[in-house]
């Protein structure tokens, strides 16, 4: 399976048929497992025999999903989690202790800021936030030898980029492990491990499910980390993916390449349409000519992705008016769905941040985030034009 190309792996990876010879992957919706004898149970628990123990520890359907995603990311190991935030928290918390330092890019999903900046701070783990675009800021912050470097690229919702290869090199020089949130790009458009990162985290709730049904997450990286501290942390703290959700996402991975590339093509076309549209002050899209990091985007990503953010001319009222006039783009805080969605980050996904934190990230009241789905591009364009009164 390791020799297959990604498009084959996403359809076939991790699938071992049972004796029934089913075409599609089976669902093992079971919390526990039975043993032939007490001796066998003892052997499985001690690790002398292979076998599933309990679905909080592992499950055959979850294993199919984990193996499929592992192959797509080119990782040594993968572990599924109950949500994207469970993945972020477990990846960071499983091998940090009081007194450790983290350096993170400032432009992050709101709950990640809360975990790094507030929750972990209560346990004596200090995070320094830097401008992720600026290598000099990374260099300065890395002088004090952190344990971890954490970054999200492209970032939610400002679509700022971090140079994964350059930051990984600096971080490794300082002895830190690098964790990348690859939610916006997906393994189709960006492979952080090949660029030098150590660990990748996903919210599978987004493009990996792609049809807005299940909550889930995943952590990928070296086997010693995933089967060591991460597995230990997750087994005891309990944020495991449900086998049903694992089945849904494993099946969704079969169409990931097709969906993400199509959504990305439409998003790029809409970004260029919005760039010319009256009523729009600024368009943020990684591979657009106007993006200040376009050269990095083209080097690090295969395409710009499905997310476009726009600053509407005006403030919150004008942004709300634009969203309320959209008929096809539903108002929702989710993203990566086949259905196009619009979000006002300042009052939803990033509303728990302080106004100062939002300002530091550049999230204004006029900002609207668009998640471009799989509808006909002409209908999407007409919807945006209608909402802008064109
Ligand atoms: C970039 C990013 N990372 C992590 C998460 C958290 O994922 P979940 O909602 O599955 O916990 C999100 C959710 O929006 C996100 O956008």
C-alpha cells in the first residue's frame, strides 16, 4: 500500500476485507471485544498478543481511517480523535509539562488560541505568539529553547501563511518539535511532513468529512510519538473518535482529491471575481497575485484551497448585510463542506478572543470568510454578485 499513489491510497488504503468479502468497508460499531479465555484477555492486555481491547484504545473501523490518512500524509503513524480540538489539545498536552515553553504563530483558530494562551498557561506552560509570516520573529522567540512550535497555515480566517520548511529548520535548530494544523490545505494541497514538520493535526470535521456530518480529528507523526506519549494521553483522557464517524470519514477520503481540487478551482475563480468587485475592499486568497505571500503559497501548496476571506467596504452592518443577502452561501461557522458557507469570524469563530487579540490577528468587523463548496461556479458567482448589488 505504501507504494500506491495518493489517489489510490485514498480509495483503497487500510481496507482489509473480513471473511464476508464485503465491497465497502464494514463498520465495527462495538465498544468492547471478547476473548476465548481469561489467558487470552491477559495476553492482549499485557501486549504479548495482538488484539483490540476497548474502543477507547482502538477499533478496526477507526484503524481503517487512521491507516488511510496515514498513507495520504506520508506519516509513520496516525491516531484519530473525537474532534479537531481534541487532536490539537492532545498533540500539545501529551508531552509538555509545567515550565515548558511553546512558540506559536499568532493567526490561529480561536479555540487553539484559548488552549495555548489560556488553558495551558494555567498549568504553567507558557506560549509566546509571533507573527508567523516573519522569520525574524520566529528566530527571536526560538532563542529561549521552546519544547514545541505550533502553527496553522493557511490560517483561519486571515489566510496568512507560514513557511513550514524554514520554520521547521529554525525550530529543529532550537531543539523544538513542530506541529502544523493542516486543516485549510488538507493533504491534497500541502504535505507538512515532507516540508520538515514533525506532527500534523486535523479537524476531520472539515474537508476530510466534506459533507458536514461528523465531528472528528487526527494527529499524525513519528511512531515513537503517536504510539508513545500521544497514545498514553489519549487512552487515559478518552477523546476517541466514534467508529461510526471513522467509517463516514474513511469513505469520504475516497473523494477527497476530487472535492478539494474542484472546490479550490472554484474558490480561486471567485477570489479573482471578488478582487474586481465594487463593495469589496480586500480579498484574501493564498495564490491570488495580490496576496503578499503568493510566492510562498505557490511553492508550498499545490493550489490555494477552498477558503476565501473578504473585507467588505464598511463595518459590521455592511458585512452582515452582505451575508444576509446571500442565498446560496449558507451562514454557518463550519467550513470545508460541499455546501458553500459564509461566516462572520469576529462574532462567531473568533468571538471569544479579546478585541485586542482580534486586532492583533487583523480580524475586523468587516471581514467575511467564505468556504467554497461544490455547487456550480456560475451559481456561486451570481450569488456573490447579487449580495454585492451588482
Ligand atoms: C483550523 C482549524 N483547526 C482546528 C479546528 C477545530 O476542529 P473541531 O471543530 O473539529 O474541533 C477548526 C475548527 O473550525 C479549525 O478551523
